């Protein structure tokens, strides 16, 4: 009975968090910035509406209709597609990870590279690719394999499910492989091998049982990222889903009810699992995770200094070829963008008309036949826009991912070790209202009032809008990372080497720096990569709905209004301006920027993989760093060796007969 009361109490705390989020646009009404009075008034009105079911209405084509009755059909449609995609993605991830363990090293490497490329493909391009493949197949064979877009009252399921399943499959696959590799070095695995147990038995019985809890906590952040893709999937496939209904009626009461519906099933699954399935060992966990109360200065290497230690850490990563290659691509792209922005005049070349031999041969938008990578509808060079916007997109995404991880890690330390268990649980349930809500919707609610230019112009500077957007996108993920990293720290604190360190009198800082951090570094690297990728995806999602980095410049000309444009030429602005170009045949407007996103994501994956290899080697996980080039160079000397036939004449026998005494 006590667990049931806790379950409903935590659920109410989550609903309270949703109400606080739904009224956030009131902070920026009437050209005010962070108006607390407007926010409090809007919150009071929302509470009043919640208590009066007669006011639960949805404005459908200007006419009020019952809210829940109108939302139920699109809600069930969206959840069917989403849960189908998540189930398919996780199923393939588990099957693929367990199968990969039994494959040769070269096949594992090939699979990892293939999935890395798949992870770098934005969901927008992936959904378009599925549609174009079905259309291409129909044109070649006149066979419509499956519906590729919803028309009227029709519904599509197969392609949206496949599109949603892609990212969860890749992310969960990588997490499972990392956990399995670390478990293979545990002492109980070595003992099981010594007893002659089969590899399959060890993996399916022992390792699976020990990694399932950590995979469960990682799945939260994966599902949260996938929820952000739901809005884009519904837009691309013309689905009449719950997130589309959200955009048609932006009132707080509608936003609250929609977020309630999205939040409830995930709360039941995750909190129900933690409360009723996971064993309750709070007293043991509290004792295991309790740090020593005294704090001393961290000791690095004997005879060394702090600066020397940091330099050694940095150089150790740059010796890894994957880390070095990924870093050079990202750093080189940013450097070229900054240098070009400082020296080019004009920043972006414009080609309105192109003449050859005094004859007009092309008008904007120009194809790549006349201008390298083509131009947009106004004649501005796509290449110049890509170069100019690279520094904003990459630096901003890196900064958001970095600050998310830093704040999440720093706050996870007091959360996991110094707060009472009851306080931890209360804080965790308060932030659970944000864990299972589409980040795209939350970002849209909070950023639209600031980034969308009103009819009389912006009341804020571009720097203020950039700072505000960075703070919002950072804070949205920090609560989830605090609980994720805090739970991971608790799991590490149960290890025998941690107990030995505490018994021997190791200080809290020593324990954190020398033991916890090395074991968490590989996982933190994976989380950093996930955050970077999710940040880029959020840029793309907001760009589709014309919410651009630094602000959206809007034309209010009643006769010939220009389309919304980005004030900084960052990459998501290019995607927003060309989101329908694939269907109109103007592929050069969107393919180059999507390729740029893919290259940066692939480079970040190399950086993360390099960090993972360096850190795993330090904690004893065997890592094969031999690249194909090293293996090729090793084989060359052996290929030049001359083979020689051995004959009996080549030997001289000193005793041809055996003497008998």
C-alpha cells in the first residue's frame, strides 16, 4: 500500500512540473522579458481551468470542441507509432549487441562503422529517404510496396515506425556493447570461464542480469531524444498526431493536457518498474554510497604537478588516431569558418542572373551547374552560407553538450552521495515531468516568444537571444543527466575496490578523482556524444518549424512577404528554408547542409570512440586499436619473405643408426 501511495504522489509531482512548463510563454508577453507577474497570473488561470472540466476545449478551425474527445484519436495514433518504433529499435539493439559478441573482430568493426554512419543521418533525411525509395520503386515496378504518406483519413504505420526505430537502435546498441565489454573484465566472468562455462551461458545468464539496470537508466535519455523526433516524423509523413494538434492550439490548457497524455505512459513504465520490480535495498544502497566525510586535496602522479597531469591527459587522447582525426575535422571546419567570416567581403556572394556571351542562361535559384553547390531563391551562394554558419552551429552545439554534461556531473555528486535517500527520491520525481516530454515541444514553447520576430521588430539583441537559447537548451537536459549520472555513480560505489578504498581511509575527493571518474569517463563520453547529436537534431527540428538559432527574421509585408530567414545563416536556418526542396527537385538547397551535419556527427563519433578507448584501457578493458593501416603495414614484411622447399639433403645426420647396448 505504501508503494502505491508513493507512486501516485510522484505522479502528481510530475504533473505539477508540466503545469509550470506550460505557462512559460507568459514570461515574454507584451514585449517583456522574464515577466514574473505575467507568469503568476497565467499560472493561476491555468489552475482555475484545470479545476473546471467545462473549460477543457480545443479550438478546431475556430470552433471549440471537447478537448479529450478531440485529442484521443491522434494520441492513440502517435503512441502506436512511437511505441512500435521504440520496441523495434530496442529489440534489434539487444539482438545485434549479443550477436556481435560472437562475431570476428573485423565484422564487429564493420558493423560499428555502418551503425555510426546510420546514427549520423538526421531523422529528417532518413524519413525523406524512405519516402523517395518507395516512390522510386513504384516508378520502376508500378508496385506500391507500402503507403509513404497519410492522405485524408488514411494512416501510415510502417515507414514512421522504421524512421523512429533507427536512432534508438543505434544508441542502445552502443550502450549495450560498452556495458558488455566492461563486464567481460569482471572477476566473476573470469571465474566462470575458468569453470568451463560457455560464452553464451555467461552472456545470457550473468552479464545480462548485471547490465540490465544500467541499460534501463540509459534508455530514459534515449527515449527522450526519440520523443523529439516524433514531431518531425508526423510532419514528414503528414500524420494527424498528437504533436501536430499541439501546434494548432497553443493555449496553456491544451499544452498541459497534451503533455499529461505524453507523460503518463512513460511514468507508469519507468516508475512502476523502479518501485514494484527493482528490489528495494535502500538501506544497503545508502551505506554503500556513503562517502567518507573528510576531504583532502586530490593526488595526481607522484612528483608531478596539476598542469603536467592535465597535459598528459590531453596528449594521451591525441595519440589515439580516431580522436585526432575527428578533432581535426571539427576544429578545421570551425577555423575555416572563422577565418572566412573575418576576411570575406561580401560575406555571401549573390547571383541574381547569370549570363554567358551576353545571353541569360540562369536565374535564381541557380543549379550547381552554374554556381558551385548552387544558390537559394534569392541568389545567395549555398557554399558561402554553409561556411559562414558552420562556426555558429558547431560551437553552439558543442557548448550546449559540454555544459549539460558538466552541470549534470557536478550536481550528480551531491545528489548521489550527500543527500538523504528520501530527498533524492523527491527531487527525482519532481524532474520526472520533463524526462518523458518531447524536447522539441518544450523548446518550441520556451523559445518561440523570444526567437520569433514580432511585427515591430526584436526588443532584444542577437547576443541576448543566443544566450537565452543556450541556457534553455542546456537546462532542459541537466535534470535528466543528474539522475542518470547519479544512478551510475551509485552502481560504481558498490564495487569491491571502492569499499576497500573507503576502509583504507581514502578521502571523498581521492575516491571521486582516482576511482569513480576513470570508470565513468567512458560512459560520460558516450553521453556527451549523445547530447551533441541530440542538440544538432533539435536545431534541425526547430529549423523545420522556422525557429532559428539567434532569431528568425520575419517579413510582415501583406502583399509579397519573404519567407522566414535566419539572422546568423546557421545550418538549421538553411534546412528550414529548404525543407520541401527534395520534393520539388531542388536537391542542392538541402543535401549539402545535411551532408555537413552528417560529417560533423561522424567526426564527433570518432572523438567519442577515441575517448572511450583511452579511458577503457585505463580501467583494464582490453581495446583493439589496430587500424586497417597498421594491419596492412604489419603484413607487408611477411608478404616479401621467400618460401623455400625443405629437402633431406639439407640436413646432416650424425647418428644414422641407434646403438643397442
